[in-house]
């Protein structure tokens, strides 16, 4: 078993991050496997070396260990470019110049026969209405320094692949998870695989990284359950192995809101400063040295 934790060095490690990392570490160690730490630093405008150092320090304090050196995504842009070139040559990508505002306005426009339109939100944000989608396959070199979307309809020449879930989705989904082409086109849509200002986007990079590092079990929050449908499709298109997925519950605050990086009051570093122990934090998130949740 090879699990991984892939934080972005753009802020402090909070309790939700800690839970996911400790769970992945526990699962790998219980199976005699390896836990991998990967640094998701493609967003160079926000990534900071001091945050990476703090993340590693907090994870080490929690009792986690991993092989060094860590893979940094910023060092592997050539691998992402190769994957993008392959998808482009397959006729599955197209450039998009729409801003978020353009998409929101297009989706909010009144539809024929409807007095109001309720925009659909998927794992990549608002489901793209296809404004820039070409009617024919584009040829020539892949555009560089451009936002590129996956033409979901062309990518679904065959039904989307299922995946194995050993944790649970937001609605308790577990076991063999099936997806339909209708769900992929209507509720996920043409997702972004490359961004003009940072190269490869998350959905592409995570798939390439997991394959490159031989990850067998992806352990992450249930908020990424729907994104897994995108990832297993990309794995099939690129001829990459499919890991087993284990989505876990989210750590929430007293109001039921999931923790995010802006929740500095939940930062692991602050708990450390206040005298908490690693075991205290394990109990806070519902983990114990002998129990896997």
C-alpha cells in the first residue's frame, strides 16, 4: 500500500489537514506500506517556502514520517505538458477564454421556457456551458499559455469507468461506484486541465502524480468524491493505473462548517503553542493510535 498527502504550501496546516494526513499514514503503516508527502506548489503566486517548512514541521510533530526528497509539482511541468500534448493530439482539449464572470452570466441567463435559471455546480465549480467548445476537432500544435478544457462529450467515446471506494462519499457511497455519461456531461462538464497563468490544473496534475509515485490508495476528504469521476476518466484516457479511493468524513467546526486554511484558529501550530500534544489532536479529530476511521 502506498498512500499520499499532498498539501499546498499556501497557508497553515489545520485540523482537517491533520486528520487526512494521519489517516493516510495510519492506513499505510497498518498494511506495512509507505506514506508519501507530496507538495502541490503549482500555484507559484501563492506557494511559499516558509509554509512548506511549517507543514513539514507540523506533520513531523504529529509523528508522521515519509521518504525524502518530496515530489514538488513545480519540478515536473514537463510530465504534465506531455500528458496535455497527448490529450490534445487525441482531439480532447480546446482553449477557453471565458472568465468566471462570463460563465456565471451565461449560466444565469433565462432559458427558454424558464423564468429563472439555477446554475449547476460540479467538482470544478460552475458547470461550463460550452461557450468556447469547437464544433470540430482542433489541429496543429497545442496552444501554450492558454486555459484548456476537456471536451467531455468527445472524451466519453466509451462509458466512464467505475472506481472502488473503501471509505464513503457525501451520501455514504461505498464499494464499486458507477458513473454515467449523462452525469459526466450534465453535472461535471468540460473541466479545466490547464490554466493560462500556472500550467497544469489540479485534475491533470494529481492523476499524473499518483501514477508517477505508484500510489495504490488515495485517502482524502469526501468533498473530492465527485472529482474522482474526472480522475478515473483521465487515467483511462492516459493509460494510467487506477488507485483504490478512500474518502473520509470532513472535520467541521461547531457550526458544522468544514475547516479551511482561512480558519487560522484551528491551525496545528497554534495548538502546539498552547501546549497540546499529538495525542490531543488525534482525539480531537476522532483518531487513536490503534483505530482507523
